[in-house]
């Protein structure tokens, strides 16, 4: 059986009219670059956007973290940035935080989700892309899809699925090297929940089947402010999920997105909003949001991709989107107040810190009691 690597590398390198969507020319530049320069290196590719983020999906035989694959995508983003600058796009090169490529785009700004798979006779998988949010946005949908029979009927109906899954969770506040913990579902689901509730700090990096040991999920974990030391844009994440057979069914993976949980990343990366499931190549609008997530389904054979199936392009999700819009309105009614805006710990990379510093000087200790 062939070993194939699926790689998603994603970056925001510029957008029309603010943080809305990339230009057609920008998308074409990145796409053409990958097609031309990737010849002989990659097997197949798909390039798309969600909001202002461009994701490059490639299939190849080089394994994860391969310098040639990473350089190909990095250079495609550099070529795109040139075009973004020439068109006067907003935030040209926004996510390319480091000037010299050093073998791997991890820690340089782009989001990365990769896995090497022992190809099954049929290989269905999902490509998730989100905008105006952060990697922790996938925490709840992954927790529910892999531990809860209310969403994953396979936990009752399929003996292999019932054997459970191993979660690898990263502490993204630790920036020197990767700091991870492995926890087993179902035995340790309360421990998993205790970590995953803290979306800004603990992020699901990968999930493995306990029946076969195979990898099912690879999710991106980059937090830009940890690299840049200031707010430069949100860490809009990407994720790969394999489905069916010994893994959850595609519909089980999608099921939790019906909840539209509140996530961080709305307007200036500083507000909460429901996570709205959207169709492919959706742009951004109201209050620079709300947070959106798209999901494209593919099958592949020896690295050759089918066309994508747009999983959230269905009447059911129109209803969910309407609900998410209503929830968004509810939250926006309270503007900057309380849970609508992120806590100061998350805002400490923004300009509000200067205001607080100035105000601190004007605070007085009252004399007497
Ligand atoms: P089919 O019978 O259409 O293959 O579907 C099986 C299944 O598991 C759907 O969740
Ligand atoms: P992005 O992170 O998607 O670029 O959005 C940044 C922003 O500040 C939107 O208000
Ligand atoms: Mg942007
Ligand atoms: Mg974005």
C-alpha cells in the first residue's frame, strides 16, 4: 500500500477591502506557482480560500515537515505577496512573519496540518479551513466527534470506533519547543475536557485510532502573537480529518458544527462570535466576521485528488447559519462588554495595553482608610 502525505499550508497574504477575501489574481498566482514549481515534487494540489486566508492542499510522498514541500508553499506565498503589494491589497504578506526560510514553515507564521497515511482502498478525508478564529476553535467539535455518542453513533455501532481514540494536545503557551500531552478517550475524557475548555492555551494537535494506531486528525497549532510578540492577525486554523470505516463517518465529524460554539477571533481578533459553518470560498463581512469554518470533502488514490465536495453547502446548514447569525446579533448587542470581547490576557498583544499603561499613571491610592 502506498504511503501518501497530505499537507495543508495556509497563510493570509493580503485581502481586498480589509480582511475580507484574497483577490482572484492573488489566488491564481499562488495556484499557478504550485502547479508550475511543484512539478515532479507534488502529486496533486487544491488551492482555495476561506475569508482572507489561502490554503494550499498538496499530496506527495515526502512525509510531513519536508523542507522542499514547505519551501514550495512558502515561495508560493512570497510570489503571492508580491502580487498583493502590486494590487495594494490590505495586509500583504500578513502571516509571513519571518524573512528567511529555515527549512520548515512552522513557527514562521503560516498554519500547517499534515499527515502521512497508509492509503486505504478508499481514502475519504476532510479539509477544514477557518477564518477570524484560532486553532482552539476545533477543540469542542473534535471532542464531541471523537468521544460523544450523541454525535458519533459509531461509538455505539462500530466495534473499531468504540475502541476509542488517543488525543495529542499541545500547550501553545509554551513557545520554545512543542509541549504535548497524550490522553486516551474514553477513559480520560474528563481530563481531555479540562484542557480543551481553554481554547487559547490547549489545542488538539492530532488524534489517533486506538483500534489500528492510524492517525485520523492533524490540526494546526500556530499562535501568531507568540511569534510576533504583538497582534498581527488571528491564527486562522486548518485541519485534516480522515473519515469512514474505522474512523468516524463524515457526517459524525460534521455533526458538532451544528452547535456553532462561541470562539475567539471576531473583529480585530478581539471578540467572541459563534463559529458559522460556511460554503467554500466564503468571504467576510459583518463586524469583520463572524468566525467562519468551511469543510471540503475529498477522496484520493495514490495522491490523485477527486474534485471537492462542499460539505456545508446543503439546506440543513442554511438553517444553522441563520441560527448563528441570530446568536451573533445577540452577542453584538453588548458590544465591548463582558463576554463579547476577549479577556485582557488575550488582548495583551493589542494597542489597548498602551491605554492601560497611561491610565495606570493616573490611578491614586486614596489616603486614610
Ligand atoms: P452507506 O450505506 O450509504 O454507505 O452509508 C453508511 C454509513 O456509515 C453512513 O454513515
Ligand atoms: P485576519 O486575522 O483574518 O487577518 O483578521 C484580522 C482582523 O483584525 C479582522 O478584524
Ligand atoms: Mg487578514
Ligand atoms: Mg484570516
